[in-house]
């Protein structure tokens, strides 16, 4: 303990007159009486005693000395070690997702931390510079160095709740940099947190940090993974991977509800032992795009779940527009009917070749090939003439019914679920490739036993090209399931892979958002309705990170008349085990509890000493009038 006003100890000298007034008795007055018969006994008791006998009734003296002692302590202005004046100090406030957990009264941990902070600033009898830093996502300075408790409390009150993960380690580094710039030496760093951080085990060993624990361990079940993607084998399908983890100490029964827009996709019952996780894979069919979300539902008999932010996850499923199939060449009933039956595709026959095949289309050439192939995606079936990619030769002898297992690339997505064992492929021609051509050599997907290519793939600069070197209608392939599967794989292969999935962003991480470059700036709306205007540079936006779980929406700042200006949606989720593990905080964190010198009322010691002195004065007055004091 230190004393900010040591000269106040001079008040101890007042004990001398207090003792003198107690020991000295007033001089007796002489009085003439007619008789002393009744006064003999009283006079005997009032005779002067020895010096030590004057302390027979010390209560009054004790109260007076205690009053003087408390008054001396108040004037000397004592402060405890952590209340002493420092050149500067830093307060770190954890406003991460786990601080949104509510207690029985409905207050969140962040609200409790703010209440403690108000008491903390009132208790600090130091008018030294103090700064406030938040510890969620990227550390932010909520208040620069100031010695005004009112300004500090106002800054703390404005700290928002977020769904970001905790960043205590980065916040401590920022605090140390601030203190180093102010030459504060070993000034303490005060941390108000619930301990749900990946850095807490390392930080609790630091002697410079003073922790103020907020909240207690709690049971929690969370969605730790939620990732959808478009199916690779279905033109309109999608698949969802979800992971549910039980971070509590009790078994949990719940249901995982997955919904696309307003349509229920799946309802999966789960039973999770303590400390376990279960992965769920769900598939659905739709070519439309929209919001896909999952939520956990708990029965009344389940243990209470502490954190709500990790019970729901969102994702944006991109639309899959239909693939336009442009058929050119000789008619073939079986081939055309299989192409017409393709899922999420628009089939049409053309009589004039386009100069360039659009990105959302594929050109199917049957037997007839132009001298110059257009740019884009092309499927050639039964080629009869030469092109710059290959030269056609004489027809091959009808392949016998042999196994193609040793001559096909089964790992290729073009041959997924395709079995060609004992199926002859008649009508194929001998193909050769120019040695000096600029088209490059193809990838052979299927060949005969003599290594004559039957199914080939070229990756061109502006598209892909497949060549199926066999006649349709002269064998048995077109009557087998392998034939429509091969064409379906080919159509899925030609689809634009850029829209197969949208990332699910995590709160707190730095993100780069793709936006159409025609916009110079956008209006980004958060799930809670707040907006910010951001510039667009090279088709991207840098918002810094998402602080709230849910669906974020981008709008044009100056939309066209009659339109909303909507651009696109972005999904954001917590999916951070460190924030969801509410029961895994190290026990050492709670042992470093709030120091005793910071009383619940948060008032300095001189206030209590002065109050005690006043209480003793009132007690002395009361006892004297009650005749309890001599």
C-alpha cells in the first residue's frame, strides 16, 4: 500500500490532546451544604484514584482514537498496489461472440463487463492516461489515452456486441505497443474477458496482465461446419456438409433442420455424447439460387444451450442456369433424344455455325465438321473429316467385345459411373495428330487394345473439346445405360465451373468480395440493418471483415430508376470452436480472480475511511446520550 499524501500522518499528533482531555478532570467546585450525611458514600467514590485507574471506562477513548485514526488515513490518501498512479494504463474489453452469452437475469457477459468497467473507472484514484482496446476480430482502440473517467465510461458504453472470434493475443500486443510509446514501464494491462480464446492458456502466465473474469463455464452445442456445393454428377443437384459439435459436459439430443429458401430440405435427429462431433451430408435438387440455412433445435429436456450465434449457419447457393446445347450435323434420333433429355439443359438444332460458342452453351457436331472450328466448348461425335487438331484415317475394324478396363481413365469425371466391359464400339476411325500442329496433343480417355483413341479431350484456350470416335446407331452402346451417363458427364463437364459454389465467410477474417466492376462503389448491408459505403477496385471490395453472422447484401449506391440496385449476397457464420467451447476455459483463469482492492462499489479507500470516521462520531453521540458512556 502506498500513500499519496504522507503529510496527512501529522494528524496522528492529535492523539496527545485527546489523551490529555481524557485524563484531566475538571476542578471540583466548593459548595456549602447543611449536612454531609448523605454525601459520604458518593464523595468516597469520587476521590482521586491512581493514574492507571483513570482508564476504567476506555470505550469513549477508544472511539475517539479510532475516529482520529480513520481521519488520519483519509487525509494520507492510501492506495493499494494496483491503484497507484502510473504513467499510463490500458484496459482490454473482450466483445467477441462468446461475450453474448446471457445469464439468468437476461444480461449478456458484455453487459456485465461494461458494468464492472464503470465500477473499475470509479475505483481508480489516479488521473493518469488510460486507453481502452476491444479484442474481437482486429483489435480496435475504443478510447485513446485520457484521464477522464467520464470519457472512458462513455467509450466503453459504445463498444458494440459482435460475432467475431476473440483476439486477446493481438489486443495484448497492441496494448504493449501503446504503453511502450508512453514510456509507462511495467504498467499493468487490465483484461475483461470470459476466457474463451485460443491465447488464454499463454496469457494467464503473464504477470503484467490483470484479469477480470466474466461469466462461468457453460454447456454449448454448435454448428462448426456448413458448406454447400453444386453436385458434380447432377445438373441441378447440390450437396451440403454440416458438422455439429457438443462442447458441453452432458449428452445432448437435438435436430438439425436444413432449409432452402422456404422449403425444408432435411430434418436430421442427432444424439451427441459430451465432447463429440457428428458430420451430416445432405443432398437436394434445384437449379435456382438462394439462401440455404441450417439451425439446431433442442427439446425442452435437453441441457440449456448458452450461445445462440453458433446454432444457425447460412450459405448462398448459386443458381445453375440451363446449358444450351446447339446441335449441328446429320440427324441421329438416339443421339438427339439423349441430348434433349439432359437435366437443366435447352436443346436446339442449328443450321448455321456460330463464329464463337457462347460460354453458357456447347456445340455438338455430328459427323459434319467445318474447316475451322469455332471457339468455345465443342463435342464432336463420329468425326469424318480432318481439322487442325487431328486427321481422320480409314475405319477401324469392328472392335471385338473386349474389356476396356486397362484402356480407360476411370478417375476422369467424364467416365464416372461408366462401365464399358464387353461393349463393342463400331464405326471408329483411325486418328492421327499433326506433329507440328499448334493444337497440342489430346488427353486419351478411352482407347482400344491396340491403343487407338476412342474418346479424347483437348483443353483449348477458350474452351474444351471432346471427340467421341464411334458411330451412334450401329452398335449396342446407345441401348446401354453407359451411353446417357457418358453424355450427361460430358454436359456437366462443359458447364461453367465458376458458379458451382459460394464461399461461407467466417466472422472476423479478412475477406475480399467479388463485385461486378461496372459499379464504382456499393452499399453493404449487414444482417442487423447497418450499412456502409465501400469503393470497388478492380472488381473487388475490401470491407475488412464481417462482424455479424447471417446474410450480407450488396446494393448499388446509385441504382437505376425503378430498381432496388441489388447486386449479390454473402453468407457469414461463426464456425469457430474456440468461441463455442464455453466449458473448456482453463481453471487457472478463474483462480486469477478480480483483486480484492476493487470492491463491488468501486470507491477509493479514503472515501471508506472518511465514512467510517463519520459513523464513529454518530456512534459516540448515540452512546453518550444513552448514558452508556461515562
